[in-house]
């Protein structure tokens, strides 16, 4: 309680807002297995991750959505658009380049064979390229063929 110059008591209310800390999203996948986890919770892909041309490809919709993003398939151009926060990625089946926030770049500068593909009627995208461009850390365990993706949020 505060007192003004003439002796009147004034009551003041102070509101304090606490921002809940952004927790990391941790996704764990394994080559050849359709099940994966998001922060320990089991989820499933409609097609398991595969290794092709030395890179992991998978139907990435479930991963993008688990991170809070959106993905769209454009059938007329066989293109994919991915959005997460302020990041935009455009890719096209068979094309070794992508557009990230308006900049054209190679998906894999060391291997032009790494491209989005349709495998068994599923659109499969290069996991590391997409998730790193979305701001994730990607770790690979070659012994268990396990991928761990960590996203701190945007």
C-alpha cells in the first residue's frame, strides 16, 4: 500500500507475467523403422526412413508437424513447401537445388544425386538438409543407424 502526499492510502496492483520456457523438441528415428519418438512419445511414419546416395530420405510431414511447422504438396509442379516460423523451404522432386527464404542453394553440395524423390508412392525428402535449414541440430549414430533431431524453437 502506498501513501500519497496528502495522506491517502492508495492500493496498486502489479501484474507480473512469466514466459514459460521453450523446451526443446527431441525427435529420434531409426533407418528402416516406421516408428519414431517426439520427446519420448511414440509416433509413426507412413514409410520408414531409407538411406539413398549416402543420405537419409523420409516422408518428412510428420517431422515438420512435430516441430510445429506446415508442409504442402503441389502436384502440378511436384513441389513441396515447408514453413516453420519465419523459415520457408521450397523443393521439387528430382531437383538438386532448393529455395530457402528466397535463396537458391544446393541440397547437398558434395552429392548432386541427393534430391527429393517419390519412393513407393511416398514423397521422400533429405532429412538433414530440411531439418538443419529449419534450425535443428541433427546427430547420426552409424552403429545403430539412429538419427536424433533437436529443435530449440524459434
